[in-house]
C-alpha cells in the first residue's frame, strides 16, 4: 500500500558518537558475550543433538560432578521453563539489525552459524518442526490445557529467522522459516475458525505479523491462507465496533496482534485491517491516556480509560513500550502525523533509555511510577524475561526512526546524531545530524572529546555562563550536485516558543511553519542548517488526580530522589517556586536536567528518570499552594 512517507532503508543510517551510540555498543557487546551453545541449548535438546548428566551423574560412588552448568541460561530460558527458547529469536532479530547497520563480520559469522545449526535441528526433528520444546505443547493448548504461551515463543524464533533473511540476506533462514510454516499450515488446517480463536486466547505473540511478512516475500497463497487463519475476530471485530476490549487485559498479548493487523493491511490492502489498527490506537492511547513517560500498562495489563492514580506500581513494561513505539512508527509512515513521532520520542527518553542499565546494559522489566520505587535489573544469564529480549531489539533500532523520505524530500523525525547516505532525484546526498553539547544540552551526555576541547582550548566558541535552556542541532547537507528538495524538521511537542532556524549562519526566509513541523524548500549543495529548540520546565498531572504531578524538563521526565510520597509546596504557574537548577555542570558537560527543591521543609534532588540506576525515586507529587 502507498504510504505517506517511508523510513530510510536499513543500512543507510549510521549512528555517530553520542550517548545513543554508546548504548548501542553496550548492547552489541552483551549480544556477542552470549555463546552459541547457550543460545541453542534448548533447540539441541529437543532435536536430540545434546544432553547432559554431569561427569559423575551415572557413575556409582561418585558424589560430586565436575563441569556443573555454570553460565547456562537460567530463568525463563532454563531447560525446565515452558517459555524456553524465546530469547534466541530476539537475539537473531537484534543481530540482523546490527549486521545491516554496521557490516559487523563477527556478528554475522555468529548469527549465520546459529541459522545453520537451527537448520540441523530442524532436519533432526523430521524436516519441519523447529521448537525448543515438543510439539505436544501445542497439542495441549488445542485441548484447552495450560501451557505457557508456546506460540509466543515460536513467534520469536520465526521473527528472528525472517529478520535474518530480510535484513542480513541469509537465504537459509528463509528456507528454515518456510519449512516451519508448512508445519503450521497443516496444524491450523485441522481447526474451525472458532477453535482457532480459542487457540489465540493463549498468548500468540506476533504470529499474524510473521505470516504476513512471509506471504509478502514469497507470494505463496498457502501462506496468505495461513495469515488469514490468524485473524482474531473475537478481539478485532468488537474493537472495530468501538467496544473497550482492553481494560484489565494483557497489553503485550494484544499489541503484537495489532502490529500483525498493520502488516496485513500493508500486504493485502483490505481497509478493515487499517480500521482495526486505528480503532486500537484510539482506545489504547487517545481514550485511555498514558503515564508522563508515555507508558501504557500497569502490571502488564491495560488501565481503565483515564484512571491511572491507583495503578502506579509495576508500571510501564518494557515489551509493551517497545511494541507501542513500533506501532507509532508504522502510523507515522501511514499518516505523516508528527504526534506519532512525539509519542515515540517520549517513550525513547523515558522508557527505552530509562530501562537499560547504563553500565551493564541489562533490563529493568518495569518502570514503577509509585512513591519510593526502585528499578530491578536483570542479570546477563539468570533471568531472560520477555523484556530481556525486546531490550536487544530496542537498543539496535535507533537508526530506523531518525530520517524518513517522501515525494518532496527529507524528513528529520528524531534528533539522534547520525549520518545518512541518501539519493533524491538520482543525486547522491549525505546528511549529517549532530547535537551541540556546549551551546545546548545533550541528554545522557557525559565525557566527550569535544567537551574536553571546549574547556581547554581558548580559540573555540565560549561556553555559556549557565546551563542553556535549549537543545541545539546541526544538519549538514552535502549533494554531489545542486538539488532542490524540501527538508522537513519535526518540532517536538515540548518546544517553547518558535524554533530558531538558520541556514549557513543566516536566518532562513523560505521557512513554512505547519503543525509539528518546519519546512524549508530550496536548492541544496553544501549547506548547514542550525536548529535551536528552546525548552521549559513543565508539569504533567494524572488524568484522575490533577493535583498529583510529574515534572518534565523538555522531553525528560524528572525523578525525585526520595523513598516516600512527599507533598511539595508552591505554584504550578511558577515552577521556580518549587525547583531550581542544581549541579548544572561537571567538568566538560552539562548535567542536562538536574534540579533541587526550594522553599520546602526538607530538600530533595531531581534527575532525569533515565539517569536513575539504583536510587529510590518518586515521579508523581501532590502539590499544595502556599
């Protein structure tokens, strides 16, 4: 189907030095630290290609065993877990994203080896089945017996196989996927539509999406039929009619099903599927409303519309955040509406970045919103929660939402430092997006060589006396020959006043202001756009408790470092009666959003929630005027 705008093909955008690149590299380091044997163990066991009893396990008289399984994957990946094997699919998907961005030979060799070993497991299983558990798991759910989400796990594997084919060009991955799809075609063919709906009451993950992807690349009508069998009418039809199908339901069961509906619309063009997606967004976001961070779930389930104050613990599950960002990305391409890009950005700064440990790279399953919350971090080989898997994908996905294109030219959606190799009107163009960390703020920025030069060299531009209240970006445009096109710059929702835009150091008079975007149309050759977004300290109340507010500094949610609920005294019309900048600079960088309270009985510090590591924190505060 025709889209309003398109994301740049993967591999055209390269991250450059910034905190985002550091998080990406931290993620890649962790991905490569996991061994092939540990990743494949459950698949080997099911295929009969590996077993373990310990060196003394069958030897009478020996009471200790050497070579105990230290370093094995435990938690949800343990050989005793019914969800075992899910993580490998996430790993393959993230590996494919890294390969297409960086041409990392080490990652590709490792991922290709794993695909070959999965093919070996499939052949050992008879040529089609490729589960990390027996086929009987699906027989049991067909009989209405409980098993922990086997189709969810198998979707992750199928997703990883498809991404390895689509992004890294591994043909064997597609062959393995199609053989496994043939098994599913036969299995689902034995059920009525009602029985299939019963099967999908067991969390199914994104099966609809992978079958749509498979049909899109093969055009095999068998896979189209398989895709349509996963039409969950029991959920989709009432949603289309305007019923609330979400309240108190498992959020990340339903979001992947909607991602599947979106992909089906793109593949077959039936307007019903687009209607399903639009009805879902209306119910999930517009009517229900979000936490200040952009999160949409509590305890993994949907909150009632507009009722968040009683559900602040175990909030914002990472999987739901990642998948809602994926949905926003899709809707942005469909519509060109920059509100979806704003949603994506809010969840990036206050979800994806807030739920990855800045030193270990590990995941916090939830981001609690209640008083005195603490983040609970996973460990590299001991937990493997579902969010452990989406962590790998999220941290490998920054490149996808920075630049877009339409018939008129270039769209800059997210201000993440990167370089783009692009072609417009058959002219090769290089775009470099940078962020100034001295004249403006750069969230998460700590030490950098540029910052070191700024404090040591006297011939560079002077550093502002006080912490700037703005973000400053540069966009270098280099064309092989002069080319006319439009550059569209998203203006984030949090910008205070009019952005300041210059081209080659001069105010640009061809600017067109539209809701959420600035457009500049001219002939480009070797030009630099400078973008200044002023920001402000603001508050966001709970929909059902407007007296309970969270503080935001531009796009960043602030966390008060306190282990209890504490009432603050001051005026919401004059926030400097409550907060003042604190410790605003250290060495060669600005602390982007550090504050302390004023005029309170007891003092408190505030920092961005994405900088909280092990501290107790509180996000929402009751406010009382003097």
